[in-house]
C-alpha cells in the first residue's frame, strides 16, 4: 500500500515543483518591433474582416493574375502604373 502511494505521490510532487519553477521564470519583455508587428497584424486582421464580397472577389482575381506583370483586362488599374514601367 505504501509503495503504491509513493509511486503515485512522487510524480505528482515532481509535476508541482516543475510547474512552480516554470511559472516563476521571468517573462521576456516584448521589444518595440514585436509590439509594432502585433499592432500591425491586428490592424490587418480588422481590415480583412471589414471587406465586403466585391472587395474579396477583386482580391481573389488579382491574386490569380499571372506573375509576369500582365493583368486581366477587366481589373481597374491606376493611371500612373504604365508610366512607372517605362
């Protein structure tokens, strides 16, 4: 009986001690770059959630555009884009 109790109690004590040591470790402070990245990610996610169906379709079409720089004829293009390529 005592051997069974010891074999159960010893791992439990080990887990408690290991958990308390791990919990007591100081948490590293986030750098300004990490905080800025998290803020940017939150803004990006919020913007994606605000998109309507037409915006999503446009994004999907542009994503599927060929990689050689050519675009589908029916997509809007900024008037100065052609100037930048010359």
